[in-house]
C-alpha cells in the first residue's frame, strides 16, 4: 500500500484480508437502508464460512449472509425487512431448521453493546427488558460461553442499583460490550485514508466501526481529504479507525443510500419470492452473485433503466413518486 | 359512508393520540394512525422513529423506519442511541406514546414478537424485538395493534418479548421496570383496555357489526365485557383524511 493510495483497495482484496472464516463481524445500515451490500455479496462470493455476526436490525445484508451460508452464530435484535419480508425469509428458514445458533437482544441493547465496545468498557447498563425472555432465555448456553473466550460468560445480568435509588431505578440490566474482528459500513463519502461522511441517519454505524479491530469502508464517492476537512463537523468517523477504503458506486444496492438512490422495491420483492424456495434461491445466488465477477456485474444484470428509476431526487433525498407497491 | 376494517382500526388508534404527544412509530398501520392523528386530534404531536429521525416531514409513507423518507426534513437525524434515550430519559420519555404490534398478547398485555413454539426450534420464527421491548419497558403509554384470533390471545405467550403488566399489579415495578404499560389493544373487532386495579384486559368497545360474544370466541382467555360499548365508526371527514392526505397511494390501507 503506497502513501499515495492511502488505504484504498479493491473489494475482493479487502474482504480477503479482513474477513476470515469464523471471525466476528458486524455490518452497518438498518433494514433496507445503507447496508454494505457489495461487500456482503463479495463475502458470499468468496464462500466465507462460520461467521459470528452481531446485528441490531441489519435486515437485507444479514439475511443474504445467512442465505449464502456464511453465518453460523447470530446475535440479533430484529430480523425483518419491511413489506417484502416482515420476517427475513432466509433468517426465518435457518432458525426453523436449526441451521444457525442465535441469541435475541433488543435494538437499544445491541446499539449500547457496540457503544460499550467503542468506549472500551466491559459492559453498559439499561433499564430495558426486565421480566422478559430476552433476559431469561439464552441462545448460547453457559457451558458454550465458558468454553469460548470470544463470548462473555453471561448474556444479560440484572443488578440492584449500587447507587441506592439514584436515578429512580431500583435495578439495572448489565449488557456486555461487543468488539467485532471486523465491521463493514457503506457511506456516502470517504477520503483515501478512511475519514467518513454519512448523510441522513447514522443508525449505530459509528459505534460499530469504533468498536471493531478492523473496519472496511465502502463509499459512493472517494473524495479529497480537503473537501471533508473543510467541514469536519459533518464527518462522523475519523481515518484512525479504518483499515480499508473501497469506492463502489451503488455499493448499498438494493438498499437505499440517502441523497444518492432509493431502495429497489422491485429487486426486494422479487428477492422475497426467490428466498421462499430453496431451489429458486440457489438459482438467484448463482445468477446474481456467483456468476458475476463483482458488484458491477450484479448492477449490469439489474440494468440502467431500473437504476435510473431509484435515483434520488435532490430535494427529498429519495426517489419521489417511486412505484413501491 | 363505507369504510374498511383497517380504516376503522387506524381511526380508533388515532383517537388515542393527544396533542403534544411524542409518538413512537413503526411502519404500516401504526404509522398511518400517527399520521392521521396529526390531522384529526393532535396537530402538535411529533412522530419519531427508533432509527433516530425526529419530527420527519412525511411527504410519502415510509416502508421501514430506516426508509430515506423518514430522513427528509426531520428536526434531527441521529442514530439508535439518541432515539432510545429519548424514551429512557424521563424528561422526554414521559411524553412518549408507543405503537406496537405482536404475534401474541396475554391478558396482562405482554407481547410475543419472537417465536411460536419452542424458542430454540420454533414452529414459526418472527422478526424478534427490534425496539419493541425497549419501548414497552420505557414509555408510560402504549397502543397495540392485533388481529383478533384465538391463537393470538393465548393464556400464556410462547416467548415474552415485550413487557406489559407482567404478572399483574406491582410486578412491573418489582421486576425493575418503570411504571407504565399498555393502554389500549386495537383489533379488527374492537378496542380493549386494562383495568386500573387488576391490570387485566377488558373489552371497552366493539365495532358496529360485531358483538362482545363474538370477540370472546376469538380469545383463549376471558375478559370482562360488562363495560363494553359500541365504537363510533370513522366520520366522513376522518375517512377523507385517511384516503386523500395520509395514504393516497394506498400503500398501507
């Protein structure tokens, strides 16, 4: 890697370097927005196996990773993806068939767990989920936890407030930090060293990145550092956290990238038809992922006409009037 | 004027929202109800989403809480931490009303949106909590949308995803939860509330064309029907708002 090039890499090289069989991973975005889909498809294409994945509501991307056979353990708050898949279909199928180990949390808990990881504290507290099965039912047994140094020995712990009734709380729930081996996010703009500018909602991307040992950033546009540094208050992630930068236009497709393009309702509803049938889903993976060289290959199959339809309106940041039925 | 059951449900929920409420919304019918309330009962209510968008200007109906449509012209676009802190924080949290849905509900308003059957090898797996358990834990008032079917109103939920009144009076507080809990359950047949003393669900209103008896036939547990009255159907004006302003593309209704 030369100084000139900064951390810019080809996607296949970045995935090969940082996403290994069995590693602990998280991806950015939320349901059908700003998922790092190009990277997800490359992980599937490279047939990486045994991933331990951490997700709040990382709908489209996590469902494809499950369907692609890449994930064996999943800690998750929400496996749903809007109208086309109220419950993500490959996620649902994998759980009902006992194909993956899984454990349920809440969205706030997962966001806080990444935050604790980014802060470097072992756990953080919340007042969510007392008296529920989220506390009572563990997806990973005590025995399994104790054997695996990369998983904490407890799921969630209820503790009497050590500060008495301070904060009007008699008890708190302790939730363990997450520090993934790698986090992959897709952003609107980045420079070659990895400083990121996201537009619209950031979800939990910043903490997911800061908690991770390595971070792969894919971006719509690779821009000069001067452009980002002219308004540093609009940058969320400084380059020190980032290992690799990969410019990929439409890198979140078929999910949305605010101010660039909308989600593709046609692709997502077609996808849910394929996902409901093992044979059709295998054919889908073959056609859209394994038979093409890279993300551009998938975009070529979708075609320019469709991509033009989802282009964002500069006023609203989405494709105004898009047919979403 | 003719109306559909979904329109009836939407209006029943919209009428529960007060002016000045901060409304935690999912998508689908819960969002349509919150949008309708802004035109009917609560022009100064504020819609916000767990993804971090606050007071979004919803020119089009978002299909997900992460839809770029929630980002347009919001007061601020934050992230998950900010959104949930808005509810856990008592200063703003006490103004929040949540709208949730579930696969199962019991007589104390405890919800299951995770799995039917055994958790580890479920007959049917659902999406899981998402932010639902957080909302149900934090906010003083919640509306819950349900379909009235026996299997969806069981004596005991298969998995307790989001807390209602747990095992009855005082048990929320004993477990460590903030006070609060569900205020109304809105179904395709009627509206249920929770008794102030016993915290048990009772039938408050049944829709025109149905009877309290028919509602009981669609539940595994019994509820008190002695307080039930017939619900007022949507007015012409309410229907006009739904059809012309809230969901003209007919994406939800």
